[in-house]
């Protein structure tokens, strides 16, 4: 294939761009629903008189239910039109978020988070399967970069607006905002997205349980599952306690908190398209390894931080988010190259499940490591989390290297 032909083959069509926008919007709402728990953490703990262990449970309950849902649907994920599957789980996610806004106490809030996780936790894997079906490997770095912008956008727009609404009215308002926005996006998917069903024409295992088991048994796939699970552990250990640490340890005010998340999100939005394009041009593993070194340094500094000027806190948060996202884009692009087309739905569901379950374990563990003497006192042992996280980051470098090696060997064989 000539350079000119290859260049033309990786150019995005107008419909592909539309799909990216729709998937990014779904990611925005699902990520916001999950991410908003961290900035609302201090408000929720004080409103419901929750301990750090209880708040860790509200985060981990979503993650565990999302993980279980992914495993239960993995065997069926390649037997349906991916668009219809996306619509089904998205409407369940909307209802679960609505229940969250109606929770009158800690126990029912946990129950509502479980319902939301059962549906919302599967949406990411369905989106990744759609990306793997519709986009070439040479395009996926850009696509992952734009989809991950939903993460940044949730911080630039969603989280500051959510915190503002929670401050002006009550903590329920952010969830109601997500319900309204998600309902509009669901209708756009219904009328604008085409069927995604090419995988149905490929012969695959008819028995869902056997299909799930055969997917789990493949050695190459397990390398991807392990790498993804490891990447989740660090983020879930640190993220739930972000607002509590900022307010109670770094003395960030409640009016400064939305600005902190907004500026961090802007930094993410700026860097994501650049990282996406870069990961399509240079070795994805090298980019991941460099970002991991960057993140290790920033995590150790931030988790040991004492009260400093607000600008320093903002700068470190921006650097932190840049490191996290610069690892996520190349690693997800590599992992998405592992499954065959007929296995993608099952692979992505299992991958997402293990990611969520690992995250749930990390959130619950984090709640046992950090603690507060009372709801207004500083968060203790946050620096301990920093040491654990950096260790996990280094292990993750080795695991992603294994995935990169498998992808390179397969690509080399296909070119022979």
C-alpha cells in the first residue's frame, strides 16, 4: 500500500465523526455521574454524616455492580446489534441516576448507586466495541483521545456546574442535571446512529456462557485484562478523596473547588487531542511509559502536599490529570487491538468488568486506609496512598509492555 493510499484509508468520514461525538457525549454523562461523587464527597459525607469507610462504599458499590453487570452481559454482548445494546443500558443508567437524586439516606443512596452501576458500567465497554468495529487501529488513538475528552469536559463543565448547583440548591441537583442531558443524548443515538451489527455475520460461539469462558481462556486476552485492572487500582485509590483532601488538608474553599476542577478539566481537554494524535504517530508503549514516570513524580508530590497557594494546587492538579490521561489513551488503544471482531463485545465487557471490580476493591481499601477524626478534620494517611499508587503505576508499565509486545507480533505476522 502506498503512503498516499494509507493516509487516505485512515481519514475519518463524516459519519465516523458523528459516531465519535455521540459516544463522547455518552462518555461525558457516564463519567460525570461517576466523577461527581468525588467533588460531592465532602458535601455528602457531611449531609449524611458518613465516615470515610461509608463514603468509600458509595463509590465501590457502583464499581462492584458495574463489574458484575459486565461479566453477566459478556457472553451476550456479541449476539446483539451494538447500537440497541447501547440504548438499553443507557436508559437503565438514566433511571438509576434519577433514583440517586431521590435517595433520602445513606442506605438508599448505596442501593441507587448499585442500580446505576449495573447499567452505566457496561456502556463504556459497548462504546469501545463500537470503536473497534468502526475504526482502524491507525485511527483509534485519535478516537480514544476525543472520547476521553468526555472525561475532561466533565471537569470543565459538568463538575463545576454540578458543584455550583449543589451549593446553591442541594446535592440532588447534579444528578437531575445528568438525567435531563442523558435523555436528550439517548434520543440522538436513536435517530442518528446506524446499526452496528457486522459482527453478527461472523460465526461465533452460540452458547453465551461458553463464549464468555472461551474469551477468558485466551492467554493474549488475559494480558489485556490484567493490564486494564491494574491501571484502575491507582485511580480509584486516590480519586474518591480528592475534594475532602483539598478542603480539609489544603484549605481550598468551597467556592474555589469548582474552579480547581474546571481548570484541571481545561488542561485535560487541551492535552487529549494532542496525546491522541501523538499515540498514532509514535510507539504507544513508549508514550505510556513516559506518562507513567511523569505521573509517579506528581502523585508523590501531591499526596504529601501541605497548605500552599491555590495556584500551586491548581498546577499540580493539571499535571496530575495530564499524566492520567496520557496513560489512558495509548493503553486503551493497545488493549482494543487484542480481540478478534467476533470476540470484541465479550472482551470489552470482561475488560470493563475487571476494571470496575479492581476499582471497587481500591475504593473500599482506600476508605480503610484514610480516615478523619471528625468530619471537619484533615484527612489522615493520604501520603500512604501515594506510595501504594506509585508502586501500582510501575507494575502497570510492565503489564502494558506485555500487551504492546503481543500487538506488535500480531501486526508483524499480518504484514508478512
